[in-house]
């Protein structure tokens, strides 16, 4: 989760075998996360490098902090103290502004879009998505396993 220059240095020194970076259907080349500036652009910089070097790549926030699960379709109910509201995506959604990529999609469609997008990327080693119920585990497995 560092700049491309640092990633290259650590890989060349033998100290790096995997990379975890912010990456999902919406956040492909994010410039910040929770108000912290990111020093890398995942799709433009990191993925080409991990493809070249065969470093393992694990995306964090594969469901955009639950946003792509449809779990927060009622964002108006988030507490003003919720850390996700420091994320531009959630701030805009609270105002009723949604990315065109996902506007008017059902929960099932959002999950399928999110997982299918990540599964289509050969550079991605594994998708680790947080869950809060056994039903979410089953739903995620069903979507990930479809068409395999």
C-alpha cells in the first residue's frame, strides 16, 4: 500500500512478495482514502507492475466499504460519526448523488458487478471481502463461484 517507486525498491531488494491496495469497481485510481492522500494509482501504476513481476495483489475495500453490497442504500441513516462519511463516495450518496456506474442497480446486481469486475483482473490473487453474517458469506460464495 505504497508508491510505485517504493514498491519497486522493496521488490528488487527481495522484501516484497505481495501488495495490498485500494481497488474496487468504483475506486480504480483513487487519490485519497478517508482524507489520506494515496501515493499510488492502482489501475494505472500498481496493476501493471504486479502483472510484470507476478507479485500477489490483494485489493482492500473490494466492496467499497459495503457500498457495492447495497447495504448502505439508506445512507441517510448513517451517524455523522461514521468513518465512511469521510469518504467522498458516501458524502455524495448522503446528498443523493451516486456514481453513474452503479445508479439504479439492485443489491444483487451491485454485488455481481463488484465481484465480476475483480474476478476479471488477472493480477488479483484473491478477493477478501468482509461479512457480518453467514448469509453474506453464502451470497458472496455463490456470486464468486458463478461461471467458474
